[in-house]
C-alpha cells in the first residue's frame, strides 16, 4: 500500500476569550469619551483655543472646563482599567511591574481629577502640590509600563506586530514629559524649553496625546490577538496515517 502524504489542517477554537474583546471595546469607548470631553473643554475656553501656554489642567478655571476636565480624567482611568484587564484576560506576556505601573497611572488620573490645581501664581496649596506630583508620576508610569510590555511582547507571536508602535509611543511620551518638566525649571534666562513657561501647554499635551494613543494601540492589539485560535493537527494526522499504512 502506498504511503499517504499527510497535510496540515487547522480547526477553529469555538471558544475565543470574549471577555477580553468586550473589555477592549469598552476601553475604546471610554477613550472616545475622554477625548470628546477634553475637546469640548478646549473649545469652550472663553479666549479661544490655546494649546501652547496653558496646561490642560488649567481648563478647570473656565466655566465649562471646571466640569469637563475631571470627567475626562476619570473616563481615561476607566479606559486604562478595562484595557489592563483585557490584556490579563487574554494572557498577554506577564510583567508584574508593568501592571503596578499601569495601576500607578490609573490612580494618578483619579487623584488628579479629585484634587485640582491652584491658579498659576497663587501660593502653594496642599491639593495643588498633590495634583502636580501625582500627575507627574502618572505621566511617567504609563510609558515605562509600555516599554516593559513591548519587551515582553517580542516573545509572543500574537503581539509582535505591536512592539514597534508601543515602543515608539512610550519613548515619545517620556521625551514629552521631560520637555514639560523642563519648562518649569526656574532660570533667569530661558533657553530652548528650559524655563520656557510659555510652552508648558504644548509640552504637556505631547505626552498626554501619546499616552492616549498608547492605550488605543493596546486596545487594538487585544482585538487583533483575540481571534479564534488555530490548532495545528498535522502531527496527529501523521500518526493516524502511519497506523493505517501498517494495517494495510
């Protein structure tokens, strides 16, 4: 009896992880909500849109921004929670420090929303100091978590296509927060961004936008990775063919 050449076939796993897909979808909706409220706050500024000097947090001193800034931050915190749990449910490459950093970013958003900053030039107030430092910690936590996840993603074929973009956005965010901090350095003769308070707004919005883009990228990665698994049966078929050949 001639030998039958086995060929690889695949069967679709009928039970994909639907929770991860749902969480990623809900997280994406929260991101859209955060962007919509932030944009409404920017458009509602009495003097018109100014993305260069005033920071996003300073929108609370406008009538519309006072209501929308905190909502935008809380919405982004909910988005972060959903996306983090989606990654965990989909069993993304594990990195405990990355999840701790994710939690730090989420907690910082909530704290910054609850404790607002004081007007620029006003004497330091405890809630203003808390707002500034928690926001700074949060801005650093997410991109560092992104870099750690990117390093882990290289080992899993499901996530390898996301590595370059996650690393790029994380690096851009860290550079942006460094530029933002530089604008607040008190020097008599501002040089480039050092001490250039007039550019604090745009310097802050760079890491803010890249962090949102990073969250959206992770949500999209979950949706791509959460597809029915392909189970390779070529080895099993080969064993069966050998048995049939021997019987024949």
